């Protein structure tokens, strides 16, 4: 894949992540404390949903940051090289997650 195609793919991923981020922000807003309006179990469920939305928002922001770093690596001519060992990341891995900075062997939390 040439640089412009990679840049376009990363742009598509960025746009998709920004749309997802906009959707999760509303779900992560504060839960009302008025127990007369919301039952105790409903409130607990709402708090759990809020926590899950906030975790999703953190993951999405991290991926957006990784897309920015991938674009910088593309500009510097090192896109596709593992940032830990320097070996090629692998085309199948980059097809699945074009923003990934690591090869399979260097992926944290393996």
C-alpha cells in the first residue's frame, strides 16, 4: 500500500473513532442522584453503564492518539516498523489496525 493509501486509511479510522467518541460522551455523563426518580437497581445499572462508557471513551482516545503517532511515523518514513524492535509490523496486522505501533512479539500485555 502506498503512503497516500495508508494516509487515507488512517484518516478513515480517525473519522470513525471521532464519531464513536461523540456517541460515548453522552453516555458517560453524570448519573442523577434523585432516587425517587430512579430506583436503586436502575441507578446501579446506570452507574455501571456510565463506567463502561467512560472506559470506552478512554480506549477510543488512546486509539485516536495512536492514529496521530502513526501519521507522524508515516511522515518520518518509519511507518510499518515496530517502535520497540524495529522489525516490520506485518501487513495483515496493519490491515486490521493501521495505527498499531508494535509487531506481534512486542505487543504489551501479551
